[in-house]
C-alpha cells in the first residue's frame, strides 16, 4: 500500500514537471505553477531541487540519452512479465 502511494506521488510530481516546469525561463516564471492544487512553497522546493541538485542533472541527462537509444516501447501494460508467463 505504501509503495503504491509512493509511486503515485512520484508520478504526480513527474507530470507536474512535464506540464509546468520550464527550465530556460527566468526564475520568477519558473516559480509559478499553473495547477492551483499545488502549494506554492512545495512548488518552489521542487523547482529548487530540479535546478540545483547536480546529481539530479546528471541523472536527467543520462535518462534522456537512454530514452533516445530505445528502439522498442514497453507494450505489456501494467501486468508484470512473471504474470504474463504464468498466464501461458
């Protein structure tokens, strides 16, 4: 149950970053979030984390390169490979 909650929280933050975070604009604009459900202080903390953590920047660049090299998309849905094998 806690793992599911953690996954949903991480996915929610990722969707917020994809929709509202713009890294190449001025700092005041980055601190504005278009989603009214997000607390202003929490958004500022996330923006500061995304902007300043060097480990985060290295990991992001590495992930971007990895996604570019992918040849096939994952198509088995939410069902694990073990469950797929058990169904056969």
